[in-house]
């Protein structure tokens, strides 16, 4: 499809919900600059090589993500050897925290829609941890980035607008799981998720002695919902301004554009 084709824009940025076309949460958060990604590209041999590695890592992430969702639904799985250490890390997290899913059919991969601000998305899971209800987002990258704060705030905000009063959520959590080999003398990490070994951190002059591959989890409780929701809605406004020419061409875009 052509770059300037409106159908291409619509499928890349959003979807139809109840007769409207609305943007996806992740299309909106993509408006944020990602300096880590720029640095990554600069370190690769070529743009194409960088993209190929990102694609492999994304496949690895998708596989891990799918396995975790099956486990959250209570299904039994036999994880692929390639992702087994990460799945072990997931089990470690699950047994360490008091996690429960009230309605696995409804609460995993749940579609959300904000009927006031007109955006939608699919959150990973609505879970209860130590008696508190919240949004759980699963990440498989090497860090917890700023856009996750906006993404989870958007989900929480939309979810609460249509949730029954006894099931209002107050928490947002990120569970990041991944795997690597670690140098026993300098702490450098070697990752093979992209199909090519990538060594980061530690001492560049070390001759490295790597441990067997191990899975780790990082679990973060995000605070300050109000601030993050405000920032997300501002990002949405910026996204709308940036894409105003395309949005004017979409007949069932429900928001009145400020820039007409
Ligand atoms: Zn080392």
C-alpha cells in the first residue's frame, strides 16, 4: 500500500469500534521520541541489518508474550526451549506475589475503549495482587521505558470508565521478563533474542566468562496515575495535531478537530 493512502493510515493507527474509527493507544504513545532506539540504530552495521535483528527480537517477544497469556488464563503449556528461562522467571514472579485473575475469559487481552476521549486498545490483563485490582502489562524488552507509563495510564483510564463500580482498578503494574547470560566476573550481559549474540554492559576489557542463560523478572508498581493520564491525553492531542490531514479524511473519526 502507498504511504499516503488513507486506508494504510487507518490500519496502522487504529481500528473501528462501534461504528467509529479511533486510534490505538500504542499509535498515540509512538509519538514520543525514543532516544534508546536511535542509539541502537547507530550501533548497527546498516539500517536493514538493524531491522532484521529487531524483527527477530519482536518474534521472540511475541512468543514469550503469548505463552505468558496462556499461563495467566490457567492453560498448561510446554514452552519452546528458546523462551524457557523467561517462562521460568514468570513462574517465579507468579509464586512470589499473590496474583489472581477473577475472570480469565474476560480479563486477559481485554479490549478497552474510552467513550469520552475516543481511543482504544487491548490491555494484557486485569489482575488482583494482594487484594488490589489493577492493569498488568507484560514486557519482554531490556528495560521499562517512559511510553509504558502513558500506555498503562490510558488503559486504566478507559477501563474504569466502563467498569462496574465494585471493579474499579487503582493500580498499574509492569512485569518485564527476559533472559541472558551474565559474565561472572564483570556482569556484562549477553543476549541472543535477536538471533545474534549482543553483549552489553560490564568491562569491555574483560575476557568474559558467561553463566548459563537465566531468566529474570522486573516487577514495577507505577504510581501517580493522575499525572500519567494527563500526559497521555496531551500526547493524544499532539498525535491528533500531527495527523490532522489524515484525520480530516476519515468520515467516522468521532472527534471534532480543533484545527479546522
Ligand atoms: Zn566479563
